C-alpha cells in the first residue's frame, strides 16, 4: 500500500501543491514551534491504507476532508470578518471603518429586522425595530452612506440577508457602479439561504417556490455579471442556534444545498457554472473536538454529494468553502467576561477545522449590541490564534487523532441518515412543509435545555460557580431617535426622486415577475431610480404571495 500512497503523494506534490505554491507562496520559508522545532506542511499516518486515501487523502483534493487548500493557513490566514451594523447607515459606516483600521480584512453587514423582512422603516409593523439589531436600509441612498469612503473594489463584503437578498445585492452593485468599480471586480457573499429561514430563523417573505426562483435568478445573473461573487451562503449557523445537534447542522445544511443545486439545474443552469460560487456558513460551539470533526465531515459529505449525485467535474464545485461564526447561543449574560474564553475555544475549533472566514462574537452580545471595546477583544482573539497559537503552521492539525477521526466518521454517517430521510420525503422543500427538520431541531433543543436545567450539562456562571454581580454597565444602546430620523430621511428621499421613473420601473418589475425572465435586471432598474426596499418587495408580495408557516407539534 505504501507504494500506492507514495505515488499519490508525489502526484499531489507535483500537481495541486506545486500549482498553488507557484501562485501563492507560503507566509515564510520555515515554520517552527515556539521552541524552534520544525513543523511540516502536513502530516500523514505512518502506514496509510486504502481507507485513508479514500476518506482523507490530501488537503486540496477530493474528498477535501483535510481542507480545501493544500497549504491552508501557511499560505494565508482566513478572512477576519466581524459582523456589524446598527442604527443608521452613517453610524454603521463609522463602525466598519473602525474595524478596517483595527485590522479586519473583510466586512460583514448586519441588517435590522425591517430590512430583513422587506419593509421600509415607515411601515407600521416596524415601530420600535428600526436600527435595533442591524442597520436600516430603505433605499440606494442608505446603501451609498453605508459604504461611503470604503472602496468596494478592494474589500470583500458579506451581507446577511435572505428573503430580500436580490434587492440588497442590486443596491451593492449600483453603489459599486457609482464608485466606478466594474461588477466583475466585486467580491463578497450574500446569505440568500431561504430554506433555513422556514425551519430555524423566520425572516422569510415569499412561499418556497417563488423564493427558489429568486435564488436561481441570482445564480444565473451573477454567473454572467459578478463571477467572483458568492451567490449563497448555505447556513447551518441558524439551525444550530435554534438548538440542533452538530450532525443535524451538517445534515440539514447539506440537504438545503442539495435543494438549491437541484433547483438551479432544473432551471437550466449547468452545475459547474454556478456551484464553484456556492459557500456555506457554520456555527462554532464549545465542544472543540466535535466541532473540528463536524467541519471535516461536512467537507467530505458535500464533495461526495456533488460528485456522485450531480456529476460535478470542476474541483471547485466539490469544495465546501465556509464562513464560521462563534456560537451566539452559547454566550451568557451572567459573568459575561467568561464569554471571552468561550469565543477563544470556538475560534480554535473553526481554525483547526479549516474555515475560510470567521466572525468572533463579543463578550457583551448576550446583553446588547457589542461596544467597540468588546469588538476589538473579539477581533484580537482571531489575531492571537492566527499569529501566536501555532495551530496555523500545519494543515489539519488534529487529523489522525483516534477520537477526531471516529467523530468525523460518525457525524458523516448521521448527517447522511438525515439526508436520506429528507430524500425519501421528496427533498428539503417538502420536508420543511411537513415540519420534519423543525421537529428534529425542537427535540434536540429541548434535550439540550433540559440538560442545563438538571445541571447534567454545566454552564459556568449559570448553573454552577455562581457569584453576585453588579448590574451591567457601559452597554451600547441604539437611540430611539434613530427611528424618527430614518423615517424623516425616507420621506425626504421619496420627495426628491423622479417618482414617475420609479413607478415605471416598478411596473416593469411586476411584468417580469409574471414572466419567466430573470428578475435581477428589473430589480436593479428599480434600485437605480431610488425605488425603496419596501416598494420592490411590495410588488413581489402582491405577485408571489406571502409564506404562511405550518404549526409544528
């Protein structure tokens, strides 16, 4: 067997590895431990067998268990992307520029609840919610302020937006145009993952069929116009936040991915035309070794699904590239400084699991939006792990651990069992309509919470190691005046635009919605003339209807 392995290793070194090193040299010539001992690029078993080659292999090659790049962080670190946004566009812009100055390498935009569900700030349902959990965006005018003095041709931007993702992407495109940046140079991601909204998060607007049309329209448009843009971030994060297990997070997320790929191919797109721009978004919890195994298993499952089920040929179509956010649901209001330690553990899990980008939560997020001081600690956590911990000096450092390898296999099998069950129901859309993943998540969440309440699961500072604390102070609060100011600005924006042009663009959008044509060009036309998010989504609500959730018991 060693001869087979030696031949495979040489082919990897001469092919995939040499190609990457030729384009992206490693960060330094030699990597050593803190005591000066040399660190190899990647370590292998002493007697690798056929199973090793089939299930683990080499980093940067199928089935990508050991990472999507052959050099991983020896080449370059992950993108350090802190999720931020609050109040109005001007205040959020200040926070983004602060983070960039502090060493952040990518932007991640949080939108307020009205924006997430496609309403303008002056809608009656939005009272008390404007700017509270993210930035309020009503029109192109707000998007221009949000990215003022931030060169979109040089920064990668992630936008956590789902039901109205097409509208926010259109706004980003037009802002870039106004900056003189060609769309071909734009880099970033829209979450655009509606299926997990139905099962775990709740910021949906349209029924599944119409939502899937919007998603595949974005796939098709970006393939032609924004080739470097990640058109979807298939999200397990919110599934885990709702209470799922690690295996459920992988299984349901991959099942969502299968549904999107199936919908796109049925819409006439070739899998290798859009699949290289698919990305994923996972959670990082406190069980460090299980989390590492989870990421390894997820890469392997996706690679096999794309190769065997969809016949993808392009290696990039088989790669599960993912962003990670540390677990918001693991943070505690009690003894909030303990959250710094939790986030550090979760950061290590994401990095040793091979993430491509990372957001680290702040110590105070169980209490309020994070302060600049707390955000800086969170960012410094990533930087310390990157530059000081040593875990970035070799690829897939926990490979070969009996425990981690067993967990990887176990999570892969459990995830595949969920996928098989969903296939038997006719796919994820039907499974969601029947409430299957919702019930599974609810049951797992119940068991988790019961463990905390019985103290079988210890949460330091909550059900063990209590201490008296003064009330929290220095928390960030969004001024209620933000809502009134945002509504006044919206009124002014509407009065100052060419309303005849807006009405014409909205009418054209309505006609496009009634046809089978791609919706993105019509949405971009509405955005260019300062049609609002609420107006655009309002037309689509009238044409598509609104989703009514099924009660799950």
